């Protein structure tokens, strides 16, 4: 379980996040939505322990995340720009992560390579952005962690790979009891992938509810229509702009 309580973060005079509180239960895929620059990446990096908040706390399965004594081998983050070792291949990244994550599974790694159709001996530097993202995702699944964070992971994926990722995320969360946060600015993707939805706007969490409850509250509307009604740019906002 991921518990975020009262998180605020500033960079100089700029407020990136203000009093963010949310909870991601075991077995849940939590969709975090917001425009580019809304603070999604900052929040994920705080949860992962990359950034320290100016206020508030993060607990993973009851353990404070920003205690320097805490091991991070139960958490994996797939960043918007995944990091790989210099001259890395998928095989060298397997060796690297296998030595760090105690729940690492070679079987899952091999099956994921086949699903994503990646060459295990090819240099990652020669991969497209979408292929690098796929590698980061499959390495994350192979770690077997209980907490997985994915930042804009649909970007650069073709339709088939996006649909595959949606199924894999739900299966992973539900079968392993994992807590998964998936950030995206694409509501249509989150609608199929997430169990729960949180919206960041103006550095605050302005919406936090299950996808089922959202559809019950707004029958017949897509998440995209709901998001726009909650403060996004509406079509009518551009009326007369070229007059």
C-alpha cells in the first residue's frame, strides 16, 4: 500500500505540489492524470525517494519512504526517460537488476522479452524511445516488486503494445497484490488501465475516486469528457480565436 499524506514540494519560489494526500491499495492500478507540468513526475519521484518533500510523508506498506535506513528493493519506477547503464543491452540490465531485487524472475524476464519482441543482445542506445520504454517496463515486471510507478509509459508505444501494457498492469497488480501508479495525460488510456483515478491541477489533487464511481457519478461520459469538465481546456474556449 502507498500512503501519501500532506505532500508539498517547492523548487525555489515555484510550488510544484501542495498538500497532496492519496492512498493506493494493494492490488490497485491508480491512474494519475494531469497536463504536462502539473506535478505528476515530481510526485512519483517523491514516492520513489528521489526527491524529499518540503512537507508531508510517504509510507510504503507502513514504512516511511524517506527514512535513509529503508531499502528501496521493493519499489521500481519506470521514468519518462528511462535510465540504462552505458553500452547496456537488455541482458546487462538483467544482470544489474537481478543483483539488486531479491524477487527478480528470469522466467518473467524471458516471457516479457518475447511479448515485447526485443532483442536481448542489442544495444539499448540503438533502441527507439518506445523500445526503451518497453524495456524499462518489462524489467519492472521482472523485479517482482510490490510497488511500481510508471511515468507516461504509454508514450511512444503503438496501439498493440499499449493494449498489452494495460492487460499486464491489471494482471500484475491483481495477481501479486501490487500497488501500481500510472501517470498519463491520456485519459483514454487510463480509462481502460486504471481502477482508481487521481487528477492533479494547479499543484493540488482535485479529484480522487474509483473509475467505477466516476462513471456512476457521470453516466454516459468518458473520462476525457469528465476531465475537461473539471477544468481542462474546453472546445468552446477557442471560439473566436481566429476572428
